[in-house]
């Protein structure tokens, strides 16, 4: 194994924000042992110890922190975590990332991120009116605070990605969103489609058709400026990598799940952020080794779950590019013989060839 990924939720779903589309509040409601508490020092130490014990020298160990809002664990949690890693690692290569709403980001956090080479994902739902409609604190807008946090990250030279949730309404404003990113000189952007809850529909969820139209229109704007800007869209970068025979960075982009360990604040392990529910719980790191957890039947069950492709996918000429895509996203795009993602892939390939021929 060349790499191993831990997505740690040090405060579980605890968060200051009350975003209208929050999916993890729904997911965590399917955890019978769910609790909103800060991960203990002893538990963090056990996770790190297991990670170092069960990986060979040279392996990339990725520690990502998410929530809820992971900065609510406090900066001392992270200082202790990094210190423990430095004490325990031998020849492993350790990488850190953290996804934040930006509310608590200040000079102290930025100095820490800079010193320890953290990659930051910061949630900004595009322009002010859209962001402030969805991302609130007690009905109060948050755009201005988050924007200042982005400026602070930029001031310290900390690498960051803008994370934007594509709701039904935002999917209808691709050109406006592109122009906003361009004006702000944002370099790295990840789109996160807003999806329905596990067993319920949300009024903010997008559709395969809306995503197809959004991606096409945004892509055309992006292509027109390709020689004049340095904007990286994670979806487009992954597709270009695949077309060039390289592996994508996004989990599920090739229809397969990466070896991920989702770790709740109480030590419970799950195989996927979208499916951190009792049905796929692998066990608890306090009661089992990392090797035992990885051999858990629920882990194998998840990796085989819904792996049967739709008939539409089996006969698709682009099967080698997506192979059905992410399990959680698949249902968005495929409807009978129609696949909105296939339509976009075809458009993407045709347009990039045109661009290459113009050069």
C-alpha cells in the first residue's frame, strides 16, 4: 500500500454553523453511539500509534481533519497530534489537511498551519448572496468572516482549496460563479454536489441534469481563459489526469473507493464519509488494531456494496474513465439509459480536443 488515508472528526458533527444543507448532521443521526465531544489525547495517540505500527517505511500517511468544524477541538489538540506524530514516525511520509468553515481562523492558527505544512480546505459557497443564504450562524450571515479568513490564509502563504457546495440554485449560475472566482484569483476549487439525505429528500439538492448543465457552462468559461489564468478545478484536473493515463486525486472518480478510514471523535471507524453509519461501522480503535479493523466484514461489505454497474454504464464507451463514478453520486447521474455524467464527459473531451487543435 503506497498510501493510507485517515479522515479524523475530532469533534464529530459539532459546529457553530447551521448550514441549510448539512449532510453530516443527517449521517451522524444513523450512529447509535454518536456523541459530540472532543477527541481525547489518549485516543489520538492510539490512532497515531496504530498508523505507524501497521505501515511500512516510505508509505504516505494522510491525516485529514474534518467535522462538523474541526477547529473547535482547539489548537492544542493539533499541536499535541503533530508532536505525537513526530515522536512516533520512523520513515513514513506524513501529510496534513484540514477542512474548515473559517470562523476561528486567526494568526495563531495560520502560524501553526504554515509551520506544519497543512493543506486547508475552506468552505465558501461562491459570491456573498449565495453563501449567506446557506451558511449561517443563528440566522446570521458568515460571508465576511470567511472571506477574511481566506485573506489571512493567503497572507501567510498557506495552500488552500475553496470548497463550494453546488446546490440546486447555484447550479443555475455558472457564469456568475466563474467570474467571481476569476475576480478573486482563487487558484484551487473543489465542487461538492449537494445531495439528498440518506433516506430523505432535501429541497436544496441538485440533480444530474443541473450538474451536467452547470459543468458544461462553467467548463466553457474555464477553457476560454485557459491560457490566461491559473484556476484549477479538481474535477477538470482529475479528468485530464485520467485521459493522460494518470490516477485522479478524488476518491471514487474511477468508480472505486480508496482505502479510507473515517474516525469519529469516540474512536469508531467507518469506510466512507458518506456512509459513516452503523451498517458499515468497522469497530473502535480502542478495542481493535488497525489491521483488525481493515479486515472487518463491514469494511469488505462496503467495498462490494452497490458495485454492480447500471446496464447503461456497462455498455458506455466512457466506462474506462469513470466506471460508474462514486457510489453516493452514481444515483444522481444515471436514469434508465440516460447518464448526465456521460453527456458531460463527451462534451469535455470534444471541447478539450478543439482547444488543443487551436494551439
